[in-house]
C-alpha cells in the first residue's frame, strides 16, 4: 500500500536521523546556536545522495537532516551561491520565508446567532491529539483541563525559551510534558508560582483562542461557549520570533505583527510527526500561519515536506488560505497578449521603507526586466543573475535595489526573481518586462502579505486569484476559506484559488463570523476571520479521526480521504458552479459529513463496484451514486485525482 511505503521511508529516515545525531556530536556541531545565530542564514532544502560527506570539507555550511531527503542547511551570510555551485546533492532550495499568524479579529462583542452547526454529531475528539503551531497556550485555563483538574495538554515545545537543559526530542527551546504541566497547575491551585515549573506563556492569546474553538471545555451548561472537539488532547508548539537577519533579507522593519520563520515551522512539523508516532494516536495539526512568498502551487520545500509527513494514515494538517483575496498583493499577466512586453505598477505608501516582490515565470521562458522610480529615473534593462542564489546590487537615486535569482525545479519549473527595494520613495514604481524567449508567456508577482505592509502599498492592477497563501497550497493540506454565516456571503479578503498549478484550493469555506472562544485567563471573547474558520475545520477533522481510527470505523484515514469526505458533504449555493476559486467545493457541513460516514459504517459496497477499486472507493461510489459514464454526482464533489490516490493505496 502507498501509505505503508511512506511509513517505511519515515522509519528509515528516523534511523538516519539517529545516525546524524552521532555524526553531529563527533563534529561538535551546535545546531541550537546555528538556529539562533544572526551570522548564518537558514534554508530548507531537498537533497539526494550523501550530502553530509560532501559538506565535511565545507566550513561555511552545516545541514540538519529533518527527514531523509529533507533538511535545514545553515550557511554563512553571502555564501549561498557558492554552496549551491559546490553541492550538487541539493535538488531544491527554499529561502526562509517570513510567516505571520492568520489574521483574526478578537473583541468583546455580540455572538452570532448562527454559530457552528453541529446537528446531532455524537463525537467529541476523545482519543485524538490536536497539534497547534502558533503563539502557545494558556495552560492554566480550565477549559484545557479535565474535570479533575489535570491537563489535556500532552506536550508544549516552547521554541522561545532556551535553557541549559538538553532534550531528546528538540534541538533548541524548551519542552514541557504533561507531568510538568500538571505539577504547575497544582502549584497555581495552592497559591504558588506555576511559571517556576512551566515558564511557558501565550503572550498574545492567539494560540489560546485557536485551541479554545477547536477543543475548549464547556464549564457549565448555561455558558454560550462551545467548541468542536472538547475532549481532544493537545500538543502545542510556540514558535520563536524570526531572527533579525530574516527580517532584513525580506525588507521587514517596524512591524507590529509577529513574524516567524519557515524553518521553525518545519521543525515544529517534524516534532509533532515524531510525537504522533510515539503516542500512537491520530493527530491533526492546525497551522494558522501564512506567507505570500513562494509560487502558490504547493511546490515550496516546506509544503513538500508537509506532504511527505502526511502520506501516512492518522496524521493530517489543516490551514486557512489567508486574507490576500482582494488581490492587492498579487498581479499577473501574459506577455503573448501584449507583444512580449508588460508593466507591473506598484503604489508605495508614505512611510513604506522597503518592499520585496517575487516575480515568477515558467521555464524555459526568459524575461528581462527594468525598474523605474516615481520620478522617472530608472534602469531600462537589468542584467539579471544567471545562477541559483546569485545577487546583483544597484542604486536608483537614494533607493538600493537587490535582485536575487532562483530556479525552482518542481511540478512547474520556475524562474524566480526576488526584487528587494530599500529606502523607497513613495509613489508609483514600475517594473517593466520584456520577453526575450517565450514559450508560456505567463508571469505572476507577489509582494509580502499585507499585514506586513502599509495600507496603501499595493499592485495597481490586482489579481484576486491565486491568492491562497503558503502552506495552504500543499497537496495534502486540508484548506479553508471563510465566510459570514449570517449573510451566507464569502468575505472578500478570503484567499482565492485555484493554485498556480490548477488544483482546487480552498477545499471548502467555513463559517467565521463572531464566534465565541476563550482568551487569556479564561475570558470569553468573540473571534471573526480566517483563523477561526481554520480552527473549526481542524476540530472537524479531529472528530473524523475519532470516528475512523479511535472508534475503528475506518482505520485507514489518510489526509486525502479526509478531504474526500469533507468536500463530498459540502453545502452548495443554488446557481453557483463548483468547484470554484472562491469557495472550492462549497461550505463546510459538519452534520452532513457524519451522516455520510455513518452510511459508510454500515453499508456494504456493491460487488460490481469493488472490482478494480479499493474498498473505500467502492463505499464512496455507492453512497454518492456515482455513474462513471455520466457527468453527475461525484464528479463535482470528489475529483478524479483523489479517487486515483485512493486506488493507489
């Protein structure tokens, strides 16, 4: 079975990591120091062969293998191009993108009269672990405890706290176990300081609010509070803040938003993946984070790594598609339609100091660029870098421009130019394009996500499509947009698909307007927006894992089969064609999911359907009355790509 093959690879990679640890000790590599050092840049890479042997003779780079074929490579500043030319084992290289928490508004306000519709779903998340990668959790909140006062939080990895202790499961930061947290709760109950035992805190309350909507416990029946999976367990990763070097490399300064690093998210995924196998319990990981960097096609190394980890049963990830859906941070065009020439116009707001724009074209196209400042000065044609990771620098007036080149070998082989302009002058900047060699003609450009920009910094010809953020475009990621359940309308800023390689994202859209959750110190708050929608979907997946794996109704639940059931039960608006870029396959319908699952639980597949199909596929075809010779039924709800994946298990 396909899933078993990947499990064998995972087992092999864990054994390989153990060997790597021994080698690292011999080489006396302090990876904790490298993760924290401002002198080294971190890149997430895919590789083949014996990369460690190649790197033994290179003193400016070290690699930490996250899994076999994947790793974080630390390179002294300014040496990345030399490294790429010297190490042919590197097959794919990803810059360390800046990630921010999925925007969500929290307030003390009126709760929506149309909250989360659960119907008579009899599941509560018991036996399932929910991993959350964000700002942490208020572990003293009784909503995350059992009735006896013991915690439901099995682990906390706080990347932001570094002590002298060494932990077997992590390289940097501090790990707290359930026993540690229970002891801290006892200290708090007796009037002592719990943070002397567990010093972890969620300063912003964001992660606490996400945990609340997913699995907070109702303390009395009279409360308006409600969550999806109130008996689930939790595994929490609090991300450390991005290093100064990452912020500088992406032109980010003076932002109120918390910025995080892709390599830390990758380490969090590795940690939770290992924990899931150790606990031998099903787990869904909620990643309420997004970046506007990357090709928006699931091809970033982080997304490929997430896909790799989630190819096994009982381990799934959920994300929101973000809030870039107005298109102000994306533009596109086709040079074939404009005689091989194009212009990207960017309005720069007052006070915007720096801006980075990533321009993507498709191999083998060759496109030259020019840059014109608001005062008309500029460079008509720039000799762009030819080699992977190469950079060039020049000035236009007082502005400093850096252009760096990358070739991304993936489903869509890309040329990517990162254009960083420092010391901006406000007004309209122009990036001119000229097709030197064209086969495809398509180009796309994205700037940093808008919560890192001034309000009026935007593309003047916005494209609202392909605005789903990384990592929601990963192939195995279950992704959601968000809508106002009071009006039934999509919220305009909800990220829109499809992906750049033509896959359906978002998978669904989820209610997100004025939904009660818990804040710090058990204060009830009302949340609206993208993060809430993702939390509701993550809780739903937890219930599905309980139905399938904990209760034994379907032990073979993979990420894609979970996605099948979700999109097969969506609510569809009359007169709307599905799937579509705004709402995917429709609105999340939790009661309908479990109505369908219950049919699967008892219904035996039609024997005529079983031939050539997996048993799960046969169940699906019976329930949805699929006629493979027609264009009705399942074609809309479950794409052929998913049925193929099921049959290949």
